C-alpha cells in the first residue's frame, strides 16, 4: 500500500522560508513523477510544483516559479519543497502526490482527472 507522509509545515512570517518533506513507502518511488499541491480554506486544491521520476525535469505553477524549489532524493524515497519569500497568500494545506504510472514527465501531474496517490497534508500559515 502506497503511503505518503508530509512534514515541515508550520507558522512563518511573510518573507520567511520553509522546507516541506514528503516521505514515501510502499513502492519504488524513484519510478514515478511526484508533485506538490495546496488547498487554502474555502478554495479548491491547486497545483504548485512537480518533478519527473528522475528529478531532472521540474514544472511550476506561475506564482511558485522563482520562489519555490521542488527536489527529490530517490535513495531516501523523499520529496522536498523549499519555499522562500513566503506570502500570506501561500497559506494552505500542502499535499504531496505521486503519479500512478511509471516514467512520465512532471507536466502529467497537472492533467485534470489524473489518478494520483495523496498524502494527508501539512499546514502552512504565513502571517503578514
């Protein structure tokens, strides 16, 4: 059974930084694209960033580009999201997800209706 566990969320002031982690178990995660999504209160879940199975290709939502960096350590089955220059509008629950088909690129993670495995989320609050 696939399991994803996010950590690293918390309260930070605007302009600050956080590093989120997502530890995976239950299969060989190095074969699958992965991504980060977020959901603010009262809003739909939205894409933030994705990374290919190899880690060589990344894909970002516009507001994250230049501030956030997605990376992965396949030896540790762990996905990361380094978030800098945080803004109050970044406040949300952050979720990691994996593709369910092997060896696809990061852009597949934003395809509507794409089947994914999800973690339980970690909250991020950015105060102004």
